[in-house]
């Protein structure tokens, strides 16, 4: 059993009185694509910053590629690649110049710079545009270039902080395909954060984070399987009568959502024939869907990811208000 | 694509060494040069101010000042000071790029690299110094227009002095940029400091018969020690009378002692090195 790529023990981070990360524990194995899923403000970026040596933990410990993030900061930095949420390219330089600069800063062996550069640029489909000034690149091209740059020095662990935020669906899909390609071709572990459910699906394992703590950690399939119920949506002649009948005959609590009567039931497909036989209200259509990560998130946190973000925003603005009023006194 | 999957180029990042630090310094320096070369507009705009001072002020005030210049063209007198301000303003802009880099996120790319922060800061200061000296070279080409004859010692001397001054000013700018987060406040602050430094340095007037307050400020201004040797260098190459030399190039005195040019150069160098150390310390302390 090789040593884990990332190992985290009771990691904590506080900013003034606010505890952003409240003691997280996990291990990421070599070669894994590991996702941190949670709403904005859940503490994902703070955790990633601690793992990348950009923030010092308040308590706890973490090691990346076998090196301690506090005691062996430089060692960690030499072995990781970083793609930040915000762009960090030099727009005045060409794509190639940006990569060359990175290679020099990381001390990449001179004779390997050119072949490696060609390889990473070809992977993200920017080899033809290598001489273009980055300023003229679209948002998606820049993100691809950042990923290529993060790979220039063959890192053991690649950190991607919200890799597809703000990108169009097509570019998002191509970035996911690079991640898949990387897994095959390079001996690399990928750690990413996201607040998109579909993005989390490409991970081998995901940790669901809410309010600074990990609330669930498993493969996407296992997490979804942990939710027994399927989601059933029906349209009927009389929705109110159908809801009443569902409560009456099956003991199911149904609601009208998106204009359809919606409820959760274990073994949804087997339930449909019974529904037709026993409901007593004419049914026009039925759809059964497997649980999604969205349902998983909801079952662990009691809110959808969107609601969680809104309440986090409210909390943040409340804290800001407190800080401001305190400052005035 | 499939071939790329088959044979991956494996790269190893070596442990930190003097060599890797030197590579980092060199690439940060080189980046300044690339950006300068790409930005032709900046090369032109940076020339506007010095040219105004030299040709508009120099020609416009010629008649007023003709009594005091012993027949020397005012432009010739102003020339050494103008060589200094060209470098000062360009160096200031170079340092400002740190603030841009922070705003556009690129600073982060440099800050997370496995090299010392000092290497980044030193590379930046060398880059600013080189770029500003190139800008100075353009001004050097105008020597003929202000009746200064060319010679190898003159060109080398001026270039060396410009390099030194540019280095010190860039170090100053980088030190300020460590704390200032927005471009507006950075430019505002730099204008507030650099413009008085330039005016007080004696770039536009000879250091004779100054009121006491101005004389004191002048001796405290580090730029004085760059402008004065520059003027000595230029005037040594002119064929002018002793009284004219005394009136226009009296030199800097400390309590009556004539400060030699080498000491003046040392003052500028020391100024730059102290600011560089502060800048390194500030950048190492962040994050």
C-alpha cells in the first residue's frame, strides 16, 4: 500500500472569531481524482489553501505528496501544481512565454522544457495558439492554459480550485475530458473543489463539505446508493386529489414541484404499477429518476446547494455588519 | 494525442539551490524586458515628460536665464537632470507592474513558486533598472541636440549612473508596492514622493545661493546624489570657462566639505540596497 497522496488530520482554520474549517480528516490515495463538494463559503478554498501552503493551519496537520504543509513548505510546493479559481496568467506574454516562465521558476531541467511544453499544450489543444498573446484568449482558453501550466513541472498532486467556474458547457466538458486523460497518462493525483453536482460525478471519491466540516465522504455511486429513495414525478387530472390519495393510501408525503406532483419512494420503478392500480386519480404521465448528488447533498445537509449558498451569503453579510459596527465604536 | 499518452515527458523539479534562485531572478528580469519591448506605446509616452522639460522649459526660459548661464545653453545645463528624471519615471512605472500583477493575479503565480521571495524581488528590481536604463539610452541619443559631444567614457558613465539610479528607484517602488494594493493609490503615492524628490534634487537649478531650507532638503534628498555626479560627468566633457563651471556645477557640500562623486554614488547605492532589503523583508513576511 503506497503512502497516501494527501493526508489530513483534524485540520482547522480560524479567521479572527470565525472558524472557517472545523477539523477535517481525510486521505486521498495516489492516482485518485478527489473532489471537495460544497456550497460557496463551506471552507473548500480555505482547505485547499492550507494544503497548498498558502495559508497556515490554526490547528491540525496535513501532508501532501509525503511532505508536511507547515514544516516542509518548499518540498510541498515543488511537488504540486495549482490552478486557482482566479486567473494568474500574464496577459502581456504569449502562452509559450507563460509556460516557459513557470518552468524557469520551478527549475525544470532546460532540455525538457520544450518537449514538456509541447505535450501539455497539445493536451489542452493550445499548441497551435502557443504564440498568441494570452490577453487575446477567451476565458475557456485561459483556464486550459492554466491547467497546462500547472502540469509543466509534472506535479505529483494537481490542485484545481473550481476548475470550470464561469465556463460554457462545452468548455466544461472538454476540461473534464482532460482530467480523464490526465488520469490515464500521468502518474498524478487530482484534488479539486467544486460546487457543481455534475462536476463531482467525474471524481473517484467526493467529500461533501458544509459549514467547515465534512458531512459525507465516499464514491459518487456509493453516496447516491446510500439514498434509498428514487424521485417520482407524475402529472394527473387533479393534483390535489392525487396528493391526498398518496397520503391516504401509501402514506407518502408529496408536493407540487415544477408543476408536477413530486415525491420520493424506495424502488420507484416497482412502485409505478401499484400507483396506477391503486391511486384512483387518472395519471397522464410518470417519470422516475435515480437520486443525484443534489439529493445526496440535501439528505446530508437538509438544504439544496443553492439554498446553502444563500444562507452562507446572509451569514457573511451579518458577520460583515458586526465587524463594521464593532469597528465604528 | 494518443502518442502524448504513450510517452509522457517526465520532469523533475530539483531541490532549492543557488542555481535555481539565479534562474528565478533571470526569468523575472527577462519578463520585464519582454513586456517593455512589447509595449512600444509606453516607450514613447515615457519620453514625453523629459522632452517637455528639456526642450520646452529649456527653450522657453533661455532668455530669462541667459544672465546666469555664462553663455551656456539652458538645455545643456538641464540635460543631466533630464537624464535622471527619464530614468526615475520609467523605473517608477516598472515597480508599478507589481501592483498590476497583484490585481491581475499573476503575482500569486510567482509567490507560490518554490523559490525565495528575495529572488522574485531582486529580479524585479534588476528588470526595472535595465528597462529604465534603456529608456535613458534613448535620451542619451539626444546629446547632440543640446551641444554635448559624445565620448565613450561619457556614454558608459551615464549608462552606469542611470542603471544605479533606476535600481534604487525601482527598489523604492517595489517596497511601496508591497503594501499598496491598488494602482490608483500607488501612482498617487509615487507621484507625491518622486515629484518632490526630482524637484528638490537640483535637476533644474544649480546648487548655489539656495535658501537654507531648500539647501537642507536638497542634501537630504537621495536623488541629489545621482543628479550631481551626472552633471559633473556631462560638464567635464564640455569646453566651458572656470567661472561658468563654478556657477552651474558647484557640487554638493556637507558642512562645507565637497562630497566626491564616488561617495555620492555610494549614497545612491546604499539607498537602493536598504530599500531593496526592506522590500524583500516585506514580501517574505506576507502569506
